[in-house]
């Protein structure tokens, strides 16, 4: 199925303590993202990068949620661009940047369907839960908070970004690849009603069964699925250049299978690829792999 794909860069690293993920959009573009999507038969438009403040431009504010005001403003602008893309009949492909941008990108998709009385599903491919709040976060880094905000928990600057709460219903959220959680985050995750598939689930049941079940949850009574791919979902051996690497991630083929199954479902309505950090990468290996996974998500097949 041919898509109109709109590429939106968000060079933001306000949400993390380690610098460099603001160069993630460039890493994906350098790896030939646009031309390779075109080769699949899709129409592609790259609208460039949205303006994002640099950490050096201002004080971080509240140490429990650093740069929250600036992140919220960026997410507000991103949500409007994503919602407009949906209205134009384009599939938004958002290039990050740190994961805090998800509140804006997913918020834009959810807003578009909210106006039609519909809800969206959310598939979160990540090593981390990203379900901290300013009260629970050990670091105050907002890239550890976006999923909590999307399900209506945390700082109002994020939870109320779209004017309705929650932006996504917890029961229509599935996390896959989880292997690094803070203790307070674990509690919220268990209480919230989101569906969590850890690396142990993948080890025991295999990626095919895990993804089948995850897709069933996120497509149940939804208008479609927003996919949030944090490149630390993959093992650092395959994707060394990520914001917060964690050993023991999914393999090269498991990652492709996950994206191929998303394509097969025909349910994906938006895709974001976040947390690529070229500063600690090897010859853009992670950027190249990111492009490969996007292509699998957009329908590229081996045969």
C-alpha cells in the first residue's frame, strides 16, 4: 500500500543529560532515508527540522523536570505539524531527538482522531518504560517521562498538551523490549493498565508471538496505531549510538520482524524514530539501521 510520507525533524536534546541526540535527524537523512522510502514506491516530502531551543540558551528550571517549559513548547509546535500532516493525508515520520518529543508527535495524531470521536493505539518499542514523573524521576530528565504524560500522569505542561486527557488510553498502549525500569516507575506501570512485554517475554515466547499480542491490544477499538521506536530497543551491539544504551536488547532480525509485522498489520498511522546519538556511534551504524527499520515498517520485504 503506497503512502504519502512526511518527514519531520525534531533536533531536540533538552530531555536527556547526555548530549548529541539532536543530531539524530541528520544521521537518518545522511543514511539515505528519503531516497530509500521513494524506492519502495511511496511519495515522500521532507519538511526539514522544527526550531528547538538549545540547552545553553536558558536555565533548566525545576530540577525535577529539566527544560520542561521549552520541551512543552516544542511538543506543542510539533503536535500542530503532525496533526496538519494527518489532515493532508500524509503519514508523519518524525525523526528525533530525545524521546520527550513523543508527547507532541503522538499528541498530534491523537488530536486528529479525537476530533472524529476516535482513539488511537500506541506501540512503544523501547528498553525503558519512560513512565517516570517529576516526583518519581531520579534524574529529572524529561525523556524518561513521555509515556506517563501520554496516559495522563505527570506534569500538566505535558499531560494537558492537547486539551484532552489522557492523550492515549492506557489499555490501548503496548510496550515491547522493556529491560530497564526505575522502582517507582515499575509501580506506576503495574497500576496503569498498559500492556508490557519485557525482554524475558521475548526470550520465552519469541518476537512473533509477543508482537502478535501487542498488535492485538493496540488495534482493539482504535483508529490505527502510532509507533514510537526508540533505537535503544535494539541491543547496543547492533545500535551503539543511542542516548541510553542497555545491554540485552533485541537482535537485528527480531527488530526487523517487529517492524515487518507492523507493516503487515496495515494499522500504522504514524512513526517516530528517536534517541540516535551520532556522537557515540560507529560510522553511522545506528542511523543506517534506523533507516532499515523504517523501511521494514513501511512494507519492505525480503521477497
